[in-house]
């Protein structure tokens, strides 16, 4: 029995307290105020507890400023905001990635997986 959401149903949360401990065991990590994470690998009971003590809230995307993505495939030179937007626009799960390097690696790995499976990702045509 899985204790976490599938990538297609992953939900985003924002840490509203000083910090929240997310996950358990080897997958345990600290996410600090303003940090955004998915519920992947996190037990629903833990999400409900963190919400009940006001440490996290449902994530609300900031639409006050438009994020422009650079041309080409994502690299570690992109900002975290740009990487997260690219992942969201292309339905790429970031899993437990919270650092810029981990987010970029997750995107690159997902693109490599989709390229080898031949399914591709929604978005522009190859070479566009």
C-alpha cells in the first residue's frame, strides 16, 4: 500500500511556520518558511498534523509576476523559480527536490526518461 500521492496527483504545500520536518526515516528533510514541497512520500496523517498546527498551508501560486523561461532545455543556470515553472508546465514531478541542483537534476532525469520512452512531454515541438 502506497503512503504517498502519485506524480499526477501530487499536491503542493508552503511552509508557513519557521520550519517543518517533512517525511520520515532516511527521506526526512527540513523545509523552511516559504519553502514549497510536494506531498510525495509524505503520509497524509503528517500533512494533516502539520496543517493543524499551522506549520504548512496549501500552496498558492504567485501570479503577481510573470516568469519568463530561457530558450532551450533547463540548466543549473536557470533560477529556482524558472526551474519550478518549467517542471509545473511540463507535468514533471520534483519529488523531494528542494535545492536548485536537485530540482535541475530531477528535471533533467525526467526529460531523459521521457526521451528514452519515446513519450515526450507536452510542450513545444522538438527543435523549436
